[in-house]
């Protein structure tokens, strides 16, 4: 049975893909996520490497090189589409919340 495409991403998945808009190795990905989120989001090594393996199998990222036992990865076009779809989904959720809050303020 074919693996189902990702329809929604967890927060950790989102930030791993976001970090891989630039070529990075595992520890660099973790550092980028911590920096991007001000430490609010962290991804443990086990989770990160499981996600990298899944994303690579799904064609969202590719390994670019191995240097000093560090594997480097970069986002592929399919990964960029997945990331953009999630971004749109999040924006739509935020817009829905805004509408609800605005209605409550008008009441």
C-alpha cells in the first residue's frame, strides 16, 4: 500500500522543513529551529532523524553530502510545496480565529 501524502504537519515537522530551506546537517537543523522559535520548539535527536528518514523517503528532502560523519540535507520542490500548503493551512486557521474574535468583540 502506498504511503499517504502528508496532509498536515506537526509543529516539529513544519520547523524541520522550514530549517531545510538552507542546507544543514542534523545538529544544525536543531540549532536553527531553536533560533527560529526562540527556544519554544525543540526537536530531539531521535525524532529529528526519524523525520529526516521519512522526509527523504517521501521525496521532500534529499541528502546532499556527508562530511565528517555529518549528513547534510536540503529541501526539494515537493518539500517546499508541502511547507507552503501547511503555511496556507495555518494562515486559514488564524483567519478563522480572527473572524470569531471580531464577532465576539462586536457583540
